[in-house]
């Protein structure tokens, strides 16, 4: 992705998939984490402030979680080299460590916990990516004409000094179309061989010269009956001297490196031979990018005379599609001088470590080109979705996006990837399809550009390819709008023009008071723009709402100030997000850049990622609520979309904030045995069972509290339980309630015929107080209060609680680290949170309310309730904290005594609405098998007779014969003993008779 800007730092769209719950291959290693510490200066500051070593605390926590080793991600010689060179961004890489574990862990949950600890910049799993390949039939080299490479080659054929790294599953570098194009590490050519091997005495030994040297000496070192380049890597060959000639930490890496080669014990190891073995994917990619061209045989590589570097990052025989060391490969390629780095692979899950690597190699001058993915969905995989990566999708020669190609706001360009013929096993050729095949077409074009513009930055080359592309948006369905990048690449335009390169680097959305923008508020978008291309003086910016409804832009076109290469500017424009905006979407604005003569066009997408939540900060509690049932964070595994639960201390100037204590919080509702919730699931991902109907917003000086909040949501995609939930929050500024926020949930049954039974409403919270691995959960029986604290003796951390304000159905303390389910109420969460466990927690009563010295969560719940059609219940909770248990109990007691709302008692809730007319409704369900429900409304109290007749007019049941009140009534007709057929319900009241047919099917 070259140009995609959210309203904050891009964060992980994380797939939280514990291995025990997965039916597919994991997208991360099960036994390791990547941890980036903050700078040494910051760690020293924290040590003085905390009076303890934050790094030691992290490693102690990891050891308690089963850590076996922790060491820097980079090898010793790599680190030494980076320190010597002192390149921009190198410090980010030097601070990344890899922790390995002796047991299988839940990498996403554990890393999210570690990331919240002092001294940690980020922690995350080590991701495993997958090759992007879709088998198909051949169409010989159609990319040449379709993307105007023939014309481009008249302007540039590149040269061997331009290197395209193929970070993939290895390359068959002995193929006749590839052997002469292979990059050679000059520092690994033994000095004793140079005079003989460098046949043209130009100071550089090429793969062609190494091949000739081997043939001249007639030695088949590996004994396979052929003299080829791979003989040079045999232990007995003179080119293999077991010396690390360039001190990069990789011995004898003459032709590149193999980061993932399974050894005899099945352990992952590395070696100096990047030959493919488990797949020919990398070989195929290498041929498209850099096969021998203009040699009257075989195929033509897009990069013409450029050289390729073979870097094997996966593709072993036992797991041929996995790429487990892609970013080690990217870093290696950049350090060895690659100009273009092709990555025809990817996967889900944003990684800060991977983005750090991308940023570093970009500053070094290497452009990373990556395929978007082959799932045919609106989701660009990583690394294609990262900033500073040129993301490539696939397009057919009809200008229609390929059916398998992923697309999205992060996509940059398209290239044809269907049925491309390229190199394969031995000396053969084969055709393959996929975005994997489209990416090296673009990498070849980038190599042509690098050759004629050697002084351009990697960003400028990427932007030149993007801005010279031809839009195909009008040739595709409306669902692809704004999601196909700049269109299909045009090689001739890319080489024949010099374009500006405008990019969005940051965006924020604010109201006129400089606060978070809410619905119906006049707001301002602040967009920072940088020019990485040629200087410009007359570019117009035109904002455009991506969504069809709900966003009103008041600004027209804006003329940007003159921008030289590397200059940046901030522009503003006004907008309002209205009530008619679809709250299931993220507000997005397309910023169109154009020059007046039409020779330059590009765009960037700004997304308002913080849209769904608002912050409550009226007293000593600072917390946030989402419009989707989440509490603290809408994206808890990222610590994003909110602030958590932050205790504050009053100061003369306002409040001093403490540390966030809440890892995750959310609503759980059970209805008729079906669970709806907004907390982590058994797969680890947050359940999204509530659809926003009204955005959570806060208003000061309301009639109830000093700061009221409210939101409304409904049960997601459900026709069985037609219910809406309204959340209202209340924050008071007087001392007895200064440490609390009150929550009111009003659940309404919207059905006109179906009652909701066995309804339970609860809140789940995962607390991390101080040392998150050493927390206690305790219980005050007199107050029915479950509270949480740091277990450390004399801890200065606050004590927290969530208290029910009505009938209690469940109070449960959960030890997150418990393995398996010891019983229905003794289970852990590191393997996910199942619906069965959630239902048990909602009905736990008060039997498991104590846990000590562990990572702890809790559930509090009210119920059971039954709601008649049209009825509603009110359930209340209070979040509170105190410096000790007595203060906490006082705050909870004050919250319960305040009673800003009346909670519903357990049992049946009936509608208090009087019907406007007497009416008999169609039964539900209909047809029915055994029993069905009949509803009738009485506008006034009267005598009622409800009778069932068969088709012959015979009376078979009398369901009611009594005086009944003015309201909605629901009567169950049990047809046991009756045969299938049509029956009639007859309602007789003083003002008439009403009849409806019903169908019984057995």
C-alpha cells in the first residue's frame, strides 16, 4: 500500500485464532512472540519512575507463561553492522526481540497482554504468510502488450546493476532462462578464485562467469550428472569456503539465502542454497520478473536485463505454501543491495514489526512490491496493505478485475496475473494464475524505472507507477469503486513521464471545539500531504465522500500550495456526518489530486477509525463505550477504539491520569438459550453480535447526571429474537460518586407475537491491575460485590469492581490461565471464550467468586427475565474503583442508592401499552407442528371466548372463556392429539367475532 491513511496510526486488524479452535492452518507461529522494547532512554526513565526494571518485569511475566528463550530478532553481526552504519530506522529493528516458549501458547492474547506493560512499544505473534497462487491455463506473455512493455523497453531495458529480490519459496536458478540472471554476492567470491572467475576482468563475478568456471574445470561437485550453478554451493566446491566474507551473519551466501529449510530432525534451519524444493512458485515469479529476454527462446522477463536475487523464505516440501520468514528475507535482500523486493505472498493480521522492517528497507532505497491476495474479497493482505508497499491486484485483459483478486482501499495498482507462462522445474515452463503472478510484472516495471532514475527514492518509484496507471473503475461493478487503486499499470507512461507523488501521511477528524467529531456536528478534517515526486505548484484537491449517504462535505476544490520533492502541507475542509449514515460502515473520504491540464491524477483514502466510541471523563473515572456493546475498547486486542478504564486523581489543573486497568469489557445477553455478545469468542476474535442503530454520544448538564451518554443497538442479523438494547451511562461529579460510572441497559422485545424467555444480561471484564499476571478476585458477601486488585503486598494500584444494581443471576471470577474446563464454572480464556462458558457464567450465582495470583477476569449478570411482546426490562451496573476496599464499597453503595433509573425485577415483563383497537393476529409459527401462539389485543376489558374449530366446523378446543383486561394477550394452542389439517381460531368479544385459519402439519 502506497497511499492509505486512517485517522490515527494504522493498527492491526487482528485475527485472534487460538490453535485449538482452528480448522485451518494457523497464520502465526504457535510458540513465539515478537517484542519491541522502548528506547534505552525511555527504559531508564521508567526504571526510575517505577523503581523497578520494566524489561525485567516483562521477562519475568513471560517466564511465568512458559518462555524458554528471548533474544534479539537479528543476528549479532547484523546488529553490529546496523550500529556501524547508523541508518535511519535501524534502531527500531535493533529493539525487536523474539521470545520462544516450551509449550503452546495463545500468541495473540499473550502478546496483547505484554503490549500493555511499561517499557514495551509493541508485542505481537510471529506471522506465517501464504503464497498467492491460483492454478489456471496459459496465455503466453500477454502482459507485454497489455501493459505496453514493448514500447517501454524502447526507453529502458534496465541492466544487471538493478536487482529484483524474489523473496519466496526458493528459485530454480539453474533453469536456462534464469541461470545467467542470478545475483551474485561479490563479497562471498573467494579472493583466490577472482582472477580466474572474473573472465572479463571488470571487477565483478557474474553467475554466467561462475557457470563457465565450473564447466571449464569439469567438476560435478554434487554428483547429479550435470555441471550447473548449484555445484558452486556444494561443500567440496571452491566457491564454498565456510567463511562469512561480508560479515552479514550468513556464511557462503553466494547466491542468496534459504531461511527455511527443514533439516533431518524436522527442525527449521537455514542454509546458503535458495534452490526451490517444495514448490516452483518462486521460480515462476522470478521468470516473470527477470527471465532472460531477447534471447530468441523461452519467455521474456518484465525487467529485461535486470538481475534477480533468490531469497527462500518458505515453501518447504512439508508445507509448500507457507512463508514463515518473509520479513527476515526482506531485510536480508535490502541489506544485500536489492533495489526491488517482490513478495508474492501474504496473510491477515497487521504486524508492527513487519511495518518497521518495511519502513527501514524503504529508507534504504528498496521498493517492496506485494500481491494483494487470492480470496476475491474486499481485504488487501499483508504486506501489500502496509504503508510504503506497492500493493498489486490482478486484472484481466478485458479490464475486469480478476475474480480471485483481493481489492480494497489499500490497493495501489493492477497487473494481469491470469495464465502467465513462466519458468518451472528443471528446464520446463508452466502457466499459473494469481496476484502472485501480477506482482512480478510490476516489479519488472519498477526495475526499468530504477535504471533510468537511479537517484529516485523507493517511494517515488512506487508513486510513479501508481500515478501513471490507467483507471479501470468504469469497467467494473460499483462495489469495486475506490478499491482498485489507480488502475492497470502502463509501462510506457511510467517511463515516459515524470509525475508528482502526493501522499496522505495523517488525518484527523474534529468538531469545532477540537474534540472527537460526533454525528450531526459541524466538523473539520485535517489532512497532512507530502510530495515524494516531482515539484508541483498547481494541484487541486477535491474531497469526495466514499459512502453514498450520510456525509455532507461543505468544501469544494482546494488549491494546494507549491510543494517541492519532500515537502509537506496540511489542508483542512469541513464535513458533517448525519443521522442517515450507515453505522455499520467506517466513514471514508476520498481526496482526489488533479492538475488543471489533466496530466496527473491520484487519490488517497482517509478513514475515521475512531467513529464508533466516545469517552466518558466527567469525574475520576475515564472510560469509553462503543456503539456495538464493547466497553473500554472497540478493538481490545489492539488497545484501540477507546481508552479502557483509567482512574484519575484531581489536581489544581484538572486530573492526573493513572494507568489503564481494563484489557477488555463488553455486554453479554442470552435469550432462549442463544447468546449475543461483544467480547472475545472461542476463536479469540471479538464477537460482533450487536449492530449499532445510534452512535454512542455524551451530553453534559443533562437532567440525570453531570455527563449522560447513550447508544442503541440491535441483535445482529437475527429474525428469531427481534430486540433492541439502549445503553445509557451516567457520570456524577460529587464526591460520593466521583469514582463511578453507572450503566443502564434497556432491552425491548419488538416482536408483536413472540415472547422472549430465559433472558440474562451481563458484563464481562478482563482486568489488568499492575502486574496483570498477579491479580486477585475477591468477594464482599454483604454487598454482593466482586472486586479486583493487584496481589502484590502493599500495592498502590486501585481496586476495581463492576456491581449489579438488580437481581443477581451470576457473579463469577475467572482464572484466565486455567487449562481446559475443570467444570462448568472453572475454565480459562487463553484457549478462547466459548458460548457454553458464557452461558454458564451468566447463571453462575455466587459459587466461584475468588481467584488469587493470576491473570483474572469476571462476569456479573442479572436475570432471568421473560419479556412479553412489546415489553422491556431495565438492567443496571456500576463501574467503580477505590484506593481500598472500603472506599470502593462506599462508591458502589452510593451508586445503588442514587437510583437514576428503576431496575426490573426478575420474572415476567409485560407491555404497559394499551391497544388502540381489538384485533386478532395471525398465529406464530404458521404452519406449526405441535403448538403455536395466538395473539389478540383488547382495546377495553371485556368477556372473551377463544375457540378452535376444524374444517367441518366442529369445536376442538376452548382456549379462553373469561373476563380479560385491556392489553395484548398471548395464548398457546397445543394441538397434541389432532391430525394435520386446517383449523380456525375464533375470537368472540362484545364488539364482534374475528376468525383466522391455521395450518397444522405433523
